C-alpha cells in the first residue's frame, strides 16, 4: 500500500513497500531467468566432457573417476590445497605491501618514479615461469621461492593501479585541501588513498587468482618438495595418473573462484559509495 | 579607508605555451579589497580572473608583483587557516557523509585549527551541524554527496568553506553549473551566511546580474593581457529585496558593467 504525500506529487513508500521490495530483490536469485542460463551452460560442458572422455580415453578421464579420486581421500586434497592457498595468500600479502609502499613513493616523488618504474616494467615482462627454477636453486625447496614468485607475480598490477589511483584526485579537490593547509601526509591519508581504493580493488581482482598461479608454478618448479597442489599435479603426471591431475585442477579452480568471490564481497562493502558497485554499472 | 584584507600589487602571471610563446594571463594587476566586503570579479574568458583567484589562494605564485592576504603571504594565510576556497565543482569527497566532508578541514593540521580557534575565542561561531541546518542541509547531513542534487552539493561545499570561519573566502564561479532557480536560492543563502559570519569574499563570475546582486564592488577585467579595467561600486542597501532587483538603479548598474565588458572585449580583441 502506498500513501500519497500531500503536495509533493509523489507517493512515499511505506514500511510494507520497502519490505516487499527487499524480498523481491532477494528472491530474484531464485527465478529461472537468473540461474537457468548458467545451469544449461554447465550441463552442456559436462556432456561435452563425457563425450570427449569417451572418444579420447587417454587424454580425458571420465568425470566419475575424478569424483572417485576426490571422494576417496578428500583430506589429501584439502591438506595440499591448504598449503597452496597459504603460499598464495602470504605471497600476495608480501607483494601487496611492497607494491603499495612503492606506489605511494612513486606517486609522491618524481625521483622515485624515474628510478622504480623502469625496473618494475622489466620485472613485469620477465616470464616468472622462467624465474621460478632459478629461485628454487637460490632459496631451496621450502616455502621461500613460492612466496617470492607469488609476491612477484602480484606486485606489478598492484603497483601500476595504485599509483594511477593515487594520482587520480580531481584538481579542485586538491585545491580545496591546499588552501586549508593540509600536509602531504594528510592529503595522502584523507584524499589520495581513499580515491585510489577502487583502483586497488580492480588490481586485487586480477591478483587474487594470479597468486594461485604463482604458487602453483613455484611448486611445480620445485618438484620433489612435498606439498601443495602444484606438486600433486607434478607427481601425478609423472605417474600418468590423469584423474588425480584433473581433481587437483578442479580444486585449484574452485579455490581461485572462492578468492575472487571474497574480494568482490569485500569490495562491495568498502566501496559502497563508488559508482562501480551500483546496480546500473554491474 | 578600512584595512585592506587583500592587496594585489603589480601582479603578473604568464604561462608557457609552446616553444617561445607565452600567454600573459595577468599583467600589472593592482587591487585592494577592504576587510569584510563582498567583491565580484567579472570578465570574458581568458581575462585571468581565475588565475587572479588562484594567486590569492596561494595555489600559484606570481611571476612579478606581490599578493598579501591580511598582511601576510597567501601560503602563510592558508597555514593560519584564514582562507576558504570554493571551486567551480563541489569537490566533495564521495566516501564521506556531508557532515564529515564539512568537518574535515577543521580536523586537518589540528595545531593551526586550535590556534585559529584561540584567536577567535569569545566570538565562537556556530558549529558544523548548526551551519548545515542553517544552509538547509539538516536532513542531508548523513547522506553521501552522490545522493544529493548538484545544488545541494555546492551548498555543502560553501558550508565547508565557511566552517573554518575564514577571514577571506575565495569563490571560483561556484554557481555556473547550476540552473537558474537553484542559483538564486544559493545566492541568497550565501549572502545569509556571509552576513552572519562575516568574511572578505572574492567571487569570480561571468554573470553580470549575479555580480551586481551580490557585491559591494564589481571588478571588471579584460583579456590579452589579463588586466583590471575598472571597479564599479554597488551602493545598494542590504538586504537586497526583489523590488530592488527590479529597480532602475539596479538595471543602471548592470548596464554600466555590461558596457565596460563590451569595451574590454573590443580592446582585448583588437590587440
């Protein structure tokens, strides 16, 4: 029921209206138009896989076998997934802190920009898959090289995006804060860093899945090291155990998706004020 | 004559454009603004009115000449929190509520803010929330800027500039992006706030009626090079009622300014 507000020519929503609108939004997920396209897509992919496994038995294992492997020893996959996840997240954290600090330096000091950016660019174009074995030689088979590779792979997108974000403050805003004598540190804290947040989250969405890539690449270069899904794949492939390889891949895909979901949820909370999180832009 | 709050002497500012050429945005500008008066600066685009304002705000340095705000340099005035600046667009921080946006300048550089409060002790003005209510933003205090109309955002930007109780308020075409009705409402509110809090206001505009309506004096500028051609005194009583705005006196003043601007444009174009 809507009450007409006198004189405003507009009907004001009552409590019941708000309640109903909220429920409609929540139930939207349950409508076939929402979930049917995805379900159809997944069914098609599963059918294609089954057909492929039938036609090329030495290349693709049947889905049932992958399921069996996972169901047989879920603890094995869980433990190795935990190792890879730990390397990915800690490496990402190291890369993030380093990149963020350097981004602040680069955006505040032209001298730092001229010194740091060329090195960062060269680092970025160097294939990390090639660097990983060298790092294993240098740091051994422990977690060291895995963290370094993961941190390196996450470093560049965060550096570039954060530096761009820190310098994207509108001129008028800077003028207002300069005329009230805000220090550089205050402008950084109250204006530049919040302005950069949408850029930082854009980078995080790229970098969270990348961190898993970094961890797996490092694990595979250090075969013989004991844990992690990359090692599982390496060992299984040397023994030609296809279902195990694909089970590990499935776990990795799930892990990456969950990480991405986590970033997106946090982003919506933190950036509720930003246009990118508004309905019209989704 | 009362003490000059702003004194500009022989100010010159030129920008490089290309290899050897330079654009003289301002040349030989002398201007004194008495404390507590409302002065508009008007002129065709390219006459350097915004440049003059940025010099007063200490955002740019003159190539020659001096600028004094309350007896010190603009940068010193800024560090004493004597300045308020309202740009063309509201320039609010989109992640802060209106109330927090308005309060933020007071929280920056707390030592200077405290010194400033000490100076004004006794004459403690209204606080942020009171100011917002006075400006008709009482219901909008906890909203984000994006949830407000353009007019309300600009109103919040003006309240933010007044919240530090500045001696000098510099406004760069603050109403130029607003529709006619909103603009008139904001003009009135600006005059109310100014009447209550008192400040020396320099108001850059390209609207003749806005300049005459708001000001004690209208500074007319001309381009190429940017310079002051004349200063028109607006001796109309305040508050200025609707009848006064329709009076012959008001129209005569508008005509005077318009003629000066036409001459300024002609001489500027001829050079």
